[in-house]
C-alpha cells in the first residue's frame, strides 16, 4: 500500500515538474550580457524592443526577419518585423557586443497587428450587470411572505439566544 502511495506521489511530482519546466528548444543567451527581445512572440509588421544590458559598447542586432539594428550602450532599440514573415515561424535574433555573441528566438504569431484606423474604443462606462431577470414587478403576496419569513427568522434567533442565557445562570 505504501509503495502505491509513493509511486503515485513520485509520478505526480514528475508530471508537475514536466509541465512547469521551461522548453529546452529555445535559444540560449550564453554571454555575460543581458540580451532581450520583447515581446518574444509578435505578428508580422509588429515592433519588438531589443535590449543589451551590461554591454560596455553598442550592440549590433541582426535577424532574417528585420533590418540590422544598433542598440546603444546599456540601452534599447526598436525593430519592425517584416510584413512577409511567415506566421508560426521561429527566427533567430543575433546579438553582437564587442565580439561576444548571443542568440534568442523570435516567434511570429498567426494574426496581424491592428492598425490605428481599424480599432475602435468604447467610452468608459459602468458595469452592465442588470438584475438578471429576477425582478419583474412588485407582488404584494410575495412581499408579505418574505416579510413573514424574515420576522420568523428574527423571532427564532431571539428565542434561541434567550434560552441559552437562561440555562447558563450561575
């Protein structure tokens, strides 16, 4: 019986670890510099922010999906992803800081980014909760029954409390 419990606990632990572990297929930044591509998934035509923290010089960033970009020392730069980037494709982004290179992955999402003219924003308004169809109108019989139930609950509570206090006299 203990072996079954131990085995099931071990399997559940292994499953939890497998689900929460980071994917190993991603490119690794194996340099002392903090290279970053944000967001790591973007639509064709979208913008990504490239950072190279800790690099003592400017960093050159290249990829097949955008033009070459120079990131200033400890700064950031923006690159525009080509419109003809294939949805679902993963492109490698190469960082070069004074001869030390690092690579990160950039994934192209399936949709396109909305343009400023194609989006509409609604003015801010309160929550439209409504009453859920539970309120149709005032019915005197229902109001009387509800009032009687409330009065009965209050009376029962008073009687129970008084009975307790009379039984606990010292």
